[in-house]
């Protein structure tokens, strides 16, 4: 196949030219246009989401050129392929059909000629029955006691999605069981959860697409011993269910086939919270609310497929990310939710984005000569303001940020919410417009500083501004709006992958470390010695020599 040179296509080159014109513009000047907010914002009243992207360093020309680039990449054509179940994850020869899991229209979707919707709906029905039975006390532990505590054992996509959603929707978990998540192979994770629980009242959900992941299987075995030591082997059937694509391995582990909730190869781990992997969510907040989450994502799926490029929120998020990543040289992107309920959202997105687009090889198998996925990071506001915001405001790194906020509070107590949101609005304003030297001098004069002091202090108090932000302002945090928010980011990631010409759905980069750990494990447990580099060999030697 001939080499495809993305940087040579006219759409890329036009953006490069535009960058040279725009890079010295300041948001202070761009905002002299009173129509700017109207031009660069979208309010969708059906779902209650406002997306304001006016505080980005773009002109109308830039926006048009970014859209031309997205159109040249045929984002919409690729989206259709994804939704129709084409095997767009070509290195694993599988489709990426997380959208089918929330296909609330229930129109047929075919994989290899089979409509997958009946299977998807059958698993949803099984999840509904199980979560209702568990919450109503019909599903009991081996000694006849009600299940009061549910522990999801999984890692990566089998942990981060459901964990984030359960945290985000904790407000709605009125009469459900307590929920815990164990992911780390470090036994401290399991230990700290088990010490609060009793086997009689605890249900373990073993979540693993492959059912071969070392962390999950090791933790599940520890949990099984904990249960059977007290309640006997027969208790496994009451206290363990599995979420997996691998029936054989689930049976080998000793979990009854009837207690297995299936999903399929066409669901990527990091896109799986909509599948059986969401069982912990359904148990925690109730199945009806789980369906509302799917509804919200489905709403955004329709938007992504049908809205014109210029009004398509995930596409706009994607091209703005590319604008900074590939033209301004930004290597990170901060996601800053002004809701404590969303405190796991940045961690969830790290896998969603970085495992998807952390790639160096393009569609043709060539090494790319441009940057692909950025580093995703963040913490909830206002905590982050007292930690790393200094760096964003006055550091030398250029960091585009997404600010996510909610109009209505979950709990109305005093003026907490107004204070939280005052900060949400203030930060994007400060980042965009900063504080000029003249303003600083004026302020210092008013405070009574001498001219000498002003000269010393002023440079440190200048905020250059011109730091770009998106504001995602959502009416309220509900299962539906959360589903929509997650899907917006999923499709942003997909769009960027298409535009960078990488496969966003494989993850070959996590394999090598697992293979090497399997080589090293016997060396730590027994007398085995394998050949390594001198650094690794000596570290292992010191570890073994000092273990006691
Ligand atoms: O870390 C790699 C990975 O394969 C992720 O993509 C996945 O979400 C995670 O491991 C867990 O895999 P599984 O669900 O098969 O246990």
C-alpha cells in the first residue's frame, strides 16, 4: 500500500497556514465580536446540555478549515460503518458495537449476518431480573440472608466505567446494596474492602471480558476462599456471578452458567459499561436508572450520526483537540468536572482516550509523523484549583481544558452550589482573558504599594490568558445526562482516531508487560533465573535478597 501522508493533504496544510495567522491572536481580541458566543456554542434543550466552545483560539475560518479536515477524513462514513457493525477494529477482525448495547430503537444490527439485538436484549432482561431480585431480597446468600454488599472485581474497562458511573450516580442509589470495587492485584485493595464485609451478605461480581486477566482472577480466587472458608464450597453459587465473553473459563472457575451474564467480542473493554459489565450499576441504582443511562447515550449516538458536522458536538470536541494537539503542540488535555460525583470521570477517560488513541501506527501500518492521542488528566473542581491550576494559569505548558458543570445541585445546602459554580465560570474567564500588566499595576497601586514594590511584584501577578477551554454545562446530573456525556467523549475519541488514521479499538500496547511479568513471576516465587538486562536482573536480586 502506498504511503499516506496526512500532513500533505490540502486540509492539513490549510490548517497549518491558518495556525500561523491565528497563533498570535488573543481571546481578548476575539471576544470583541459580540456574536462570538452565538457563533461558537450549541444548546440542546432536549437533553439539557450546553456546549460552549467560544473560548477557543479559533476564528470562523479556522472552524471551517477544521470541518473541512473532518469531512476529508469521512468521519460520518466511518461512524456509519461502526454503527452498522463493520469490522472496523481490523487488527482484531471485530466490530466496535458498543452503540448496539444502547440501541434503544431496537432496529436490527448485523454481525456476520446475525442480528445481535435479540441477544443484547436477552442479556438486558437477565440483568433486569437479577438486579431486581437482588434489590428486593429475592436473591439470597447461602444462609438465607439478604445481600447487602456487592463487590465488583475487575480491572481496566471492567472496573473504571462501572466504578465511575456508580460514583457519579450515588445520589440515585436509594434502596440498593452498598457497592465496592476491587481492581488492584495489590492485596491491600481486596483486604480493605473485605474487612468491612461478611460473606453471608456479600455478592461478588467477577467482571472480565476475557476471564484470563491475572489481577481479576487472582482477586476472585481470594474472594472465593474468603466465602468458602466460612460458608463452604456450595455457597459459591449464591455469592458469585460472572460478566464475561468466555463461558468456558467462567465454568472452570466454578461459576454456574446460569449466573453468567454474557457479552461479546464486539464490545471493547473500555466501551463496555453499557453491557453486562454494567451489572453493578443496575444493582446499585436499579435497572430502570441503568436504562436511562443507555437512553442518554443513545440520544448522543443519534446526534453523532445525524447532526451536520458544524453542529455535531463530538466532532467539534474532536477537531478542537486536534487543533491544539497537532498545531499548537499541546501534549495534554485536562478534564475538570465541577461535581464531586464525577470525581472518577478523568480516571475513566484516561483509559477511554489513552488506550484508544495512544497509537503510533496508521491505517497503512506506517509510523505516523504527527502527534496522536494526548495525555488526559484532571481532578474535580474546586480541589484542582488548590493544586495544579497555578500551572495551567502561569506555567509554560499550554493546556486546553474541558470544564464540566451542572446547573442544578443534587443537594441544595446553603450556597455550596453557587460557590462551586462561581468558580466554574470564573476559571474559564480567568484562563481566557487573564490579567494584563496594566491591570496588575493598577491593582497594586490601589492596594497602596510603592512604585518600587510594584515593579518587583507586577511581572509575577500577570496572567497571560489565552488558555483555551470548552464549557460543558449540563442542566442536572441524571443517569440520562451522564450517559449522554460519556457518549460525547466516546465519539470524540472515535472521531480523533479516524482523523489521525489509527485503530482506536485495539490495545496491543498492554500485552508485552503482561508477557514479561509471567516470565518474571516464577523467578520471584522459586529459584528460577531468566536472562534479563543488568538493571532488571539486579532489581530482582535485591528484591529476593531483602524479602525477609
Ligand atoms: O489493560 C488491558 C485490558 O485488556 C483492557 O483493555 C481491559 O479493559 C482490561 O485489560 C481488562 O480486561 P478483562 O475485562 O478481559 O479482564
